C-alpha cells in the first residue's frame, strides 16, 4: 500500500488559485511531516520567479527549485520539512513524472547536504510529488523512495481535510551554545575557518544527539506518549530540557599550536512540532534535537555566507572580530494553530525584510505584527564580568555593519578573557 | 577484610568527562599556569552551577544538586531507595543482585552509578550567539578530564547527604587535578590526570587519588611516599600502585578467574582461636583453565599461578601470571631442568615454585619442611606468623598432591588448628557455590594431610616496597 497524505484544506485553495492564475507550468514545494504512521501536508509554496532565467520561467529549472527548497528548509522548525514538489501543468501526468522525479532527487540531495544530524532508521525516505492539471483540476500523487536511486513512482493517496494545521503540539527549549575551535597556524584563508567550524559543529551535533532529553522535567521511556498536545486548537507547548556530556577525547597532544580560534557562544530557541495524534516522546526528542542542530548550523552558515565575514581586507588587521549571529523570528502558519515557520534576522535588518522573505519564500502574507520576535534577542556584545585587567583597556566599539570589534569576550568564554587581556585592538575603519 | 565492616553500605560513584579547554596566550610557565588555574576555576563554577545534573544510571532518577531538585525521589529518603528505580536487565549491574546478596554472609557494598551531566537548556528569552574570531598565534589546551568520584555512604545517609558529599568530592577532585597538571607540566607537555580509587585499611576506607596518566608506577614513588604519609600507612607495602586500585563490586573481572572465593566461607570456631588469612586479593587458578588440560600433573603450577596472581594484584610486580610453559622455561633458565622439560607434563614441587618465584618475580620464599603430615598440626604459630607478616598464599607440596593454604584458624591455648585450603585439582567451571559447597575452597582439619607423607611448604616473602 502506498503512502497516504492528509492535506490541509488551505493547500487545496492555494493550488486552485495557482491553477486559475497561471498559464505556464508552475512548480512548488510541499511542506509537512512524514512519519512511519502518518503523513501530513500543511503548506504548499510556489517556486519564486526567476527573473534571470533564460526562457522567463517557461521550463522547469531544477537548480532554481532546489535552491528554493534549501532556503525554505532553513525556515522550517523541527518537525516540518520539505516533503516533495508539486507541478501544475497541462501536460499529461505521466509526462511530468520524469521532471518530478528529477526535482525531488535534486531537492533532497541539496537539502541533505546541509544536514549535520544523523538520519535514523525510522526516517521516512519517500518523497511526494503532485501533479495538478489546471484545466481538469485532476491531481495525481506519487512518491519516490529517495534512498533508492532507481526507485520508481509509487501511487499515493492525497486527501484534503480541514484543520490539519490546528492539531499540533509544540516542544520547545532554549539552549546554550558554546563552541571553541582552534584555527590552523597558517590561517590565511577563510576556507579554513569554514571547515574548522563545520567539523566542530559535527562533533557538537553528536553531543546533542547523545544528550538526554527531558520532557516536562522527566526522562520518559521511548515509547511513552506525550500527555499534552492531544487537544485541538489549544496552543500547547511542551517544555523540554537537554542534558549533555562531553565526548571523551583522547588527543595525542594536550597542547597544540594554533593560529587563533573561533568561538560561537550564546543561546538559541528551538522548537519542534508533532502532529497530536498520539505523539511519542521519542519522536519529540528526535525532532527537537534536529532543530537544535539545524538552527545553529544554518545561522553559522548564513553568517559565513555574508560578504563582510569573508572580507579579506579585515584579515590580519583585526586580531579579534565579533559577528552577531542572526536571531530567530517566528511566524504562525495559520492564526488559529500552533504551527509556525521561522526566519533569521541580522542586526541590520528590519522586520519588513522578514515579511518580504516570508512572502517570497513561502508565499505567506504576514504583517510585521504577526511575527514573533520575542524568543531571541540579537546579541549585544555585553561587557560582563570584566576583570580589572580587561577594563583597563578601552574597548572600541565600531559597528559599521553587523560586526563589532571588541575585545571583551562573553563571560562564558572564560578562556578567552585571558587572551583578550593582552590583545591590542587595531581599528582602521 | 575491610569490606566486612561495611555491610549494607552503599557506594555512590559519580563519573563523567569534563572538557578542559583554553587558549594559552603564552607558553611561559607562569602565565600558562595562571590560565590553566583560571580554566579550572571556571570548571569548578560550572559544577557548582544550577545546570549541573547527576543522573542515576539506568534509571529515571535525576538530581540537580545545586538547586535541590530531585526528580522521581525524595531527598530525605535513604540512598538505598535509589535501587528500586534502577533497571537491571542482566546480572552485570549492581542493583537487585547486590540487594539479594545482602541476606548472605560476606556481603560487599552495592554501587549506585551516577553520571555527571550538564543541562544545556536554560530559561528564555535568550540572546542569540556571537561568533568571535581571534587571529593570533597561540596554543590551544584541549583535554577531557575523566571525573570519577566515589563515596562510601552508610545506608542511613539520605540521598541529599550523599549528593552533597559527591559534589564536595567533585570539587576537591578538580583541585587535585589542577595540582597534578601544574606539577607535571613540562614545557607544553601536559599529562591528563587520572583519578584512581583505593580501598585502604580502616580508618581510611575508600579514597580517591589523582595521578598523572601514562606515567608508569615505578616513576611515581615520590607521589606514593607522600600519599603513604598523608594516610599514615606503613612504608613497606604498596597501597597506591595501579594494581591496588579498588575493584568495584558491580564490575566483573574480565579475565574470568574467581577472586578470593574464601570470603563467602564461615570461619571455624575454635576455643580461644584466631583466624589468620591471606591479605589482599588473589585469583583462583586450577586444573583445565586457559584451554590447558593439566589434569593429573599441573596442580603445583596452578598453586604457583595463584601465588603469582597475588603478587600482581597487590602491585608488587607488573608481570602477568605465567603459563605452564613459561614456568617450565624459567626452570630451564635457572638450570633446574633440562631444555626438554619445556612442554612436558612433569610435576613440579615446592622447591621449583620457590625458584620460579625468584626468577620471574624476584620474590624470595622460605621453605618449611615436615617429614610427616602429622607434624603440620604443630606448625600453627609459624603459619600464623606468616599470614600476619607476609600475608601471601602458601604452596604446599611434597610426596603427594599440591595445594594452596590461604590461612589458618589456630588456638594458641589448645593448639587446635584448621587450614583454609584452595584446591587446584578442581576441573569444573568458575562456579562459586559449587567450589565452596563441595570444599574445593574450604576449611580442613589436620586429618586433611597424609599423616605419613613428607611435605614442603613454600612461603613467599613479600618485598618491602611501596
């Protein structure tokens, strides 16, 4: 038997609007939750127009769709993911199969390349494809097993239902992050920093995965059901805690030379959604841990993609540079349910840039007041617990962009304090 | 044994790695020491912070010792109560098995294992992370500290008391580790400290000592001397070699040999009698072990192996227990036997045991000769002295079978005597009840000896070292 997708009513409305508006073929992403027992689709979003494409969007651009999917998956909290793609085209459903197949494989390849968490055995590897004929409105739903490169289309059920978005439980936590990575001695290229950070993030991700997750303060047996979250239309938040323990390292040399170091220090808000049909503690833990790993990795990645982080001119001149990672801002998928999506806001961005991005990426009409920016603050470089030595040195605060050049590290990075004390700050901006 | 005093005691053992990580701006001694000390201070603050969590292994019990949060249990309950929450899926774990054993005699303590964890979550809202990049040639110190604290708590102690003691021990261990790191620092070469547990004679009991890892025992004599002074221990026998480390009752010996099977036996009661026993730990070596069919000829070899295991486990020698072949080779090397002896199935006697102990272990032995087994009954005082001053297992052989004597019960007034015998002729599996109930390890009267045969006793003398 094939998979059976239970789809939020609004998705039907969205797709039919697209059907009536557009002439050419339209592609887009399907977003929801796939578990061994059930599959839910909560959102659909069309691929944004590619103004630079050669034929003005007449044909399907695999790379463009995949890049859209990559951006969108960064905006999905734990429990929500890009499940597959849809296409609205007048061609016969059979004729679009090859295109759809290529699309889901390409999308999945790109998204999974950014993942730092380890896939589990019970992860669903089927991706959904949906063909809609704009004339007849006939929908054909098929799945491909993404793990198997030779997989063939399997028919699947596509069923609309109202209120799919409303019966979800939310598991959330705030978590401290404190990473410190040595940089190689001959650190001349940013490439090095990216690689070092990525390696450290992988180690950290494993530590998170090994962590003990507490739900409402308790260590629950794996097969336990979450008591909360089974009522409809009630915002139910289950709070989680994570206990971690470092990995036993057996490095040959306790002390090694390095050319400097990079630290990531602060805290994040993480959340994951579970459909409230008998939600299991094990699933909640898995989804939340993945969100923790993803939200940190995404932000570090985003920062590294920023031009000024890569700015070669700064290299070698500043001994210590600080960059604020973007904060996480949430937006409800529907005003009635708990489900939300998210975006990341850099300190030089306003909320209107968030709403623009929700529109562009997820085709959501969100107003600024719909955004929930209360969970995280953008870090200010705090001068806390400055010891005598450090306070003697005047910190020069320059904030031309998002980065602050400042010598006092966060109180948590005690080791850095010692270092900062002896650094001479060069500022030439 | 010391353990006998502590019946129904509970050992709380807290383990968990802590990351010691810091940038060393300078590798000159003083600033480096300062940075390391500051990093240790930060770790001590970390374990004193509210995010520190003690998780009882294989159970849902969680304790936040620094904010007095006890999940699943009440802080005023006795430590023993924790056992009911511990899942025991096999015999390896402490929990129920130890509790059951409690009804029997010769009970050792039961262990509650806890892991040291840190809560990474915190209340929101939070401040998003900052990435700091420092381009500055320096050194990174990165090590994992294997924290391992054990405390002996009596059953009347509450869980809260136990945790307080553990947390004190944890902080103390961080201080000791700092001391060891700073003491052993040579340039940029640092040694990771290693906590080891030792069960000392009363009143010390179970103590934890931090030593630099990777340094062989023979280079640590100065540290040991200091420890002997600190704990007021005699300066003529090892207490703090790695071989002396305490073996927790819930950790099975991996080599498969039984340890000290005699501890489950009931001492004979003699009028005005006293018991004199082997001191410390030996393993029981007997026929058919190690895939070696020595049934009928290997009893003295096995008795010798038991003696060697004692010297190894008391820390006198690092050499492992020799095989039959190694024993034979040693006898060839000392010129006692022809080369053809190696690989043969020939018996050896007490004199050979003495020679091998001397050659392989550097241990000298006294030989006691009795021309008739009946004379053994009058050797009570000498044997009692041996067990008091040397405390080593004694090999007895001669005209007949070889045995190991582990102790005697002797009445100075009546001269009555019983011998605690470990019989190497046992061919079965390592099954303690069979061994003790069938007398393979048991108390024997003077009639145990062949009254007319001659006997040689090899009494190994322990070296006076620490």
